[in-house]
C-alpha cells in the first residue's frame, strides 16, 4: 500500500518523533511510504529520517513580514497537499498538526484521510489584540471545519481526546481513537553506552531536562528546583543538563535559550554545575539520560510527552508535573514521580532520589514502557487503522 504522510516542519520534537515512527512503522509492515514536508534539514533531524523517502516542498514564505505564522503554515501545507495529489502516488493519506490541507485532499483525491491531532492548534496561541482575535477567529473556524473532513481522527492521549471534544463542539460525536506515541525500543537498545563529556566525573547527582527551547516547556522550573537542591548539598557533587531541540531559524528558541541562561545566572548557579545543549544527537541524548539521577519534565498540561517514556525505558526515574499526558505515562512511585508545578515539590522528589537510589526504577520503568508504549504495539495498531480504513472504502 502506498502511504503519503504530510508534516509541516520535520525537525526535532515530540510531534516529529511520532511522524518518524509512523513512517518507520508502516515501512516495517511493507507499505511504501512517502513523507512530504515544508522544511527538512539533514543537520537538524532524527537519524532515521535519512533513510526515508522525503520530499521537501515549500513555495510560500514562513511569514509575511514576520507575521501570520499560522496562516502561512496553512497555505504552505495546502500547496504541499496539492503537490501530493498531483505527483505522489497514494492509497492513504496521513496528516498531522495542520488540518487545513485535508480540504485539498477532499477536492483532488479519493484516498482515505487520517488526521493525527497532537492538540487543537487554536488552544496553542495567544490573542493579544482585537486584530489578532479577528484573524484567529477565521483560522480557528477553518481548523474545526477541516478537521471534520478526516475519515479517522487519532489523538495522542485520553487527555487530548477530552480536550478535543470540549474544543471542537461540532465534532463531539465524531469517533476519536487514542494512539499513544511509542518508543522505538530497538533503536534505543542499539545505541552504545558511552561516556558523556558534558557530565563531570565529580558529579554524584545528575538531573536532566529534555525539551525544545520553547517558553511553554517551562524549563525554568528545572533550573529553579536545581538551585534549591544545590543550596542543600555540595554544589560540586551536582550537575544540571538543559538539553533540547534548537532551530536557529526559530526566534523563540534563541530567546528562550537566553532567558534560561540569564535565569541560571540570577539564581547564582555556578557555571561548572550546569550545561546547556542545543539539539544533541541521539547518542548524546540517550547517554545523558542513562547517566542521570532523574529526568525533570516540566511542561504543564503536556498533551503526551515522549521524554518521560524514553527515560523510564532507560531505567531512569522521571519527576514530571502532575497534569496532562504524564498522568497516563508516569506510574507514580513505580517508574517516577508526579509533582506539583513548583520548584519546592520537585525538590522534594529530587532529594528523595538523591538520598535513596531505588534500583527498582531500573527494572520497573522498562517493564512499564514495554507493556504500554512499545513500538511494536504502536505499529500493530497503526497498521490496523490504515488497513481497516482502506478495506472499508
């Protein structure tokens, strides 16, 4: 079966990780997969993408004089959809993030349409002015209308399913399937154990935050909690690693990075006790997690959150904000801890792990992930969705 997948920006992030797993999983089932995207940079991507059939198609700017990001994303994806209809053979189409292009497929293709909703886009933007509210009103209406054109709608968690139904009132009776993002455990197993240069030999306690450099990821919480932690122990024994996807073309990434560095300086965290990593490769990322006392996961109401799953599979406990996706992914007290959204509560669990390195996490975490979030179960369910929809046509 020929499957076309459309994704706006194939960089490094949770949504991109899922799309790569979709492509790799369907290929493993014998499908012929083509991934069409507006942006792809081989120096800023997941390693598996380098062996995928990827078409980069962009004939519209990212912004208009630095404005209208969302509108431009819609137009860019619609052009990519038109290109796919005309020049890419496909029996099934999978789209995520930007639903507007589903309208193009409805006009020019008879293929079944599957839309993967990470989270309603209209809830991810601010409306600082009347003009912005006016502009977003029409985009929000288009998002809801176009999402309804999908034959199958998948979401990444029960949390997102609930938000979806509350947000898109006209679609409340449309079936929604939960398809948890997965962990490609084979990929992690094949990464060799290596020493990580950014972790000092002296460090007894290593805490890691892995997120894109975006304000909504709330990474400052990890820095604030770490500042409290080193006020109670010998700072030389501790190290904090702030790592995540960084795109030099994204102004928010640069601003967020600067803000986090400034915060660490204001809190007087010694520079030798904190490391900032921009877009670390997979080997570095995995080995940083392996060498961590815990992974600090700071976003609130995260739609799913793949980082906790990665950490738990590697036998490293997670301390995550007690909301959103982590309520479904982190088994409190077994594979990690769920904390309130404040540095004092994070500190409580950091101290607990520093005082008592529970070896059960090394066993229970991987077991929990294999049972609930394995790449195999994800691929089987995805393949069933794709094949069942095509057979019903």
